[in-house]
C-alpha cells in the first residue's frame, strides 16, 4: 500500500515510485534527475492507480516526444470492433497514448475494455460523454453533473482527462471582441461556451476547480487543461481569445500543482509556421514549463485529405522548439471519422514528426536508429533496412512490388545504384554497367 496519492506528491517528498523507475529506464536517464522534474511539474507521468495494464511513460522536459492517437464511437459510426482494431494498431506501432473520444451512448463498456488491455496511457474528454452518460440535454446539466462524469472516468482508470477549465467569462469576453473567422472549433469548448451562455453561469470546471482537483488527486489522474479557444484557422492564431485563455491556464496549472495534481497543457490548433516557435515559448513561460500537448499545429487550412502532413510539419516545428506531446492528425481530419488506413497514416506522420524533433533537440540516442538505417543502406542490406523503418510493412511492400533484375539494388537505379557503385570501387573492383543482352 503506497503512502502517497500522486506521482508529483511522491516526487516532492523524495520518493522514487515504480513508475518513475520505469520511465527513467525507458528514457535512459538518472531516476534522481527525473524525480526533480516530476516534483516541479516539468514532467508528468500519467498513471491512474486503477490502470493496472499500464506501461508508464513520462511527458516533458528532456524526454522523448510522445504521441497520442484519438479514436472512439460517434453517433454515425458505432462500430466498436473497428475502434478496437484501431487500439491494437496503435499499440503495435508503440504509441504512448490513446484518447477515447467516444460521444455516443453508454461509452463505459468500450472504455473499460480499452483500459484493461492498453499498456499505453488512456485519456478522455469527460465533456463529450456527459450528455450520453447522464441522458440529459445540455441545458439541463448541472455543475455537479459534470463532476460526476469526471469521477466516473477517474474510477474506471483513465490516466489523464482533458478538462476545459480555462474558458471562463474573462476569456470569453476576449473571444467575443476578437470576431474570429472560425469562432470556437474545440468540440468540448463549444459545448461549454453554449452551456455558459444558456445558463448565465461561470464555467463549472473553473468555478469548482478545487473539487475537480480533489477527484483527480484521489485516483492520480493528470489534468490535461484543454484549450477551448485554440485557433481553428491560421487567420485566428495568436489572437486575444487564445492568449487570454492561456493566461488563465497558467494560473490553473500552478493551482493543480499546489494540490499535487500533475498537469499537461494543451495548445493549438491551426497556426502559420513562423508563429509556432514563439507560441511554444510563450506557453512554457506562462504555464511555468508544464508539459505542452499540441494538436498539430496545422500550418495551412487548404489540405483536407492531407492534414496528417500539415500536422506533421507543425508538430515537428513545435516539438523541436519545446513541445512535449503530439496529438496525431489523420488524412480524414475535417472530413469524417478515420478508418484503419487513416489511423495508420496519422500515426506514422506523427511518429516521423516526433522523432525528427528529438533529433533536433539533441536527445541522447535519438540518432541511433537513423545511423543503423544509414549503415544498412550503405551495405544495401534490405532486411536490416526494413527492421529500422517506422513502418516496416509498407517499406517491404513497396520494395517487393517491383523486383529489381540485379541483386543489391532497387528498380529506381538498378545497376547505377550509388551505394553499389561506391562499394564496388572501394572494394577494388571494376564497375560494369552494360547489360548482358546489349550488343
């Protein structure tokens, strides 16, 4: 029986938890250094006491960039089996986090099964589940009702919860003055905004924030403070609404740490490339270096069907400048619920962005796998190349779809393969390019 409630409480007291030990081994860092980062909030280890299948991960300063996969049931797509296949695919690719964003019917059956089987941390947005869980319309829901759903998710074993506590009346004033092009694009944020406008009440997650923290503290749930006013277009990025909410989030971050609750801070959204670095630095300053969790950012608004690419570009820039956690985006973004192929493409794009950023940040060992791949390419060792690839199956399928006539080459260059030519010369042999059937 542990004598602490949360990872951050243990760290403040100098206690090295089993979760800290696991994370330190995964990251190849000294556990004493990790403990200090957890104690000051710069690293979070989301690990609900009821998630027994969890393989803990750290998110934050000095650690590898982690990625999250979104999935879940909607009213138009109620295929639970397909969503579970997405879970299995995410685990196969080594994704560190899975968010269940189900918003239809009684979602806890799927969520409980997910938590039972997933070694990845599990996140939710309780706001999505509130209407279905309580079987009430939005206007009828009370502040206490919202807290009831938060506690239900916490009891089930959810490791982190996105809670849009920063969109209070002050932030909404700034949003209304701004007259945005795309208004509020956060699903949970728009529902809270509507509830506040219809009832005239303050955001219940802000007004009763201490009660929220008490629930999260009991089960060691990390709060992921949602950015309800994130920009939904590059036109709206870095505006008064976004920054006003971020200021409130910085205040809420410190309050959570004071009550021994770990924090992630969520960020934009859509944003031009030249604004990303400044936004990451601003978030880190205003939110006291809390781990930063970004959706994208998507660097252009005109690529439906290819938004996994726009997101990977923005995510790589954000992570290289200090963002710690990337939420994947699939080719289906803005169009429909993603299928299995979409999920695969989104995962790979996000993993490329995260890995590229880790190389740019100079994390120890980040380049090792790239060096292995480069060495295998020099030797034209195809099996080793496939083993080093982020998506070995696709790499092998592409290679085998067009078999070269010469060994140790591919159909792009054939006998003119640069690796083959150079290796031959360095071995003291003669390069012969003429085909045998030539006269």
